[in-house]
């Protein structure tokens, strides 16, 4: 059987513990950053036709990932995810090579996104490009 003093010590200790938990738990939850869901986008206006000279490439942001828009010498637009399929480095269009180039490990893709040399194991993921008037839109393929 437990005596009265031990019971009061146990009761007082439990009360202090519960009080600290009631203060510290909300404080810890307040300091923890909340996860904010990213708005899903399926289409993005990247500019006007005049913004992209012939035979050039431009990096743009599609959500949290980079994209690459190419306006080739024939006037056709192509767009790809600008992350290399090898180790996710950002790729760029090189006019002097006539190819998409990954500087990390000397990977190369043709202007259709097909891997042609270096370590990239597969082609770049492609976006659909739509022209509305003189505005250029990029959207997810599918």
C-alpha cells in the first residue's frame, strides 16, 4: 500500500510533467515548418515568339523543375524537361554543337531530346508546345 506522502509526490510530479507537455508540444508544433502543397500546373505561358530568336534555347521554370525551350533554325519550337537523365544536372542548348548539352559528364542530346553521346541512359522528357497568336505555351505531354 502506498502512503499519503508518496501519493502526493507522484501526483505533483505528474501535474508538472503534464503542464510542461501542454506548453512544449504546441511550441514545438509552431516551430516546425508546415508542408505547403505545390499548386499543380499543366500549362505555362513562357513568352512571345519574338522573345526567342531562331536557333536558340531558353531555360524556364515549370513548377519546381527547369525546362528548356528550343526555337530551332527552321522556326519550330520544342520543349523538354531540362534535367539530364543521367544525374539530373541542368542541360542547355548549345548552338555551336547544334545539340542539347549536359556539362556535368559531357552528355549530349539531339534537338529532339534523344540521347546521342555520353552517359545519359534515356532521352529527355518532352513537353508539348502550343502557339496561341504570338504567345508560346508549354504544357505537360499526355
